[in-house]
C-alpha cells in the first residue's frame, strides 16, 4: 500500500512539473513569434529630428497669432522642445518665429 501511495504522489508531482515545463516552452515559443514579427516590420527610427504638424488654426480676425498642434512620435528618445518655427508661403519668403 505504501508503494501505491508513493507512486500516486510521484505521478501528481510529475504532472505538475510537466505542466510547468509546457508553460515555459509555450511562453518562449510565443515570445519568439512576436519578436520575429516585429523584426520583420523593419522599423527604422529617423536620424533627423522632425515633428509633424497635425492641426493648424489661423485666426482670420488677427494675423498675429496662430495655433499649431505638433505630434511627438512614440519612438522619440527625448521630449520635444520647440525653440523656433518657420512659416513659408509659395509666394513669399520664409518667416522665422522665435519662441
């Protein structure tokens, strides 16, 4: 009887160990699949710092002010600090505005 109890306890322990091993192997496999997908995307971070303007609001009553919404990308290594801006029209020269 003692041998049967020991075998039963060993089989439960072996079953738990096999489940843990299967979970570890499954998590490593899913990690490799996800990393392989992101490597195949071939995302390249641009070398030049560029910030796209998303929205521009011009006031028709006064031309002294305008609002620009800028998007700082998620892959940007630092916060964006705008020190100057340029406004250019096809018919006029570039105008520089300092912050």
